């Protein structure tokens, strides 16, 4: 990874100013153009260096709810169950694990009671039990790459 990309990732961890041109000040700090900064972020997303680029919200402060969920899905049904689970708009992302609990996803709802309602609907639609693991504490971990 190029030095500039490491510096850019480190700088993004500190947040972006809220302004009409939020990337301009960051680009100036890195001594590149705003267009070059945006192009590098797009390239890192295309290459899979970054998997997500967007704001982080405290859902609970907005009245919503989040929960990490896991399922034991028979391998022969995995793709069908994944398609069903991913069909729920409340599913933020879903991923496979090499474990007895082989499907994990994050559920995000507009209100706390919708977590249980959506979990029940997923269980009904898939025939698989969903294990709900709501967040108890929040931790912030910043990624720092050596420059």
C-alpha cells in the first residue's frame, strides 16, 4: 500500500469536517487535490482495500436499534437462506463464517421493538433459529497504519 493511501486512511479515521466541500480541507492537509483524494478513495473501494466508506451513526440516539445476529444454516440451504435474509431491508450486511454458526448479520431497525418482530419474520421465512446478540457496550477502535 502506498504511503499516501496509508496517510489517507489514518486521516479518515479522525473524521471529516461538515462543510460544503468536506474533502477539500482533508486533501489540503495531505497536499493533494480534492479530485485526487476522491479518486484514491474510489480506487481503494474498487480494489477492496476499503470495504465501506460512509458515516457512522449512533442508531440508538436516533431512536433505532441494532443487533448482531447468528444462525446455524444447513450448508445445502445456505444460498437460499442468505437470499431470504438479505431480502429483509433491515439486514445491514450478512456474511458467512466457518463455524457452527455459519451465517452472521447485522439487523438495523427504526425502533427497538422492530428487532424482535423482524427476527421472528426471518425465522418464519427461513425455518432457522436466529440468535440475537444486542449491543451492550460500544467501543471505538481506530485503525492506524504506519506511515
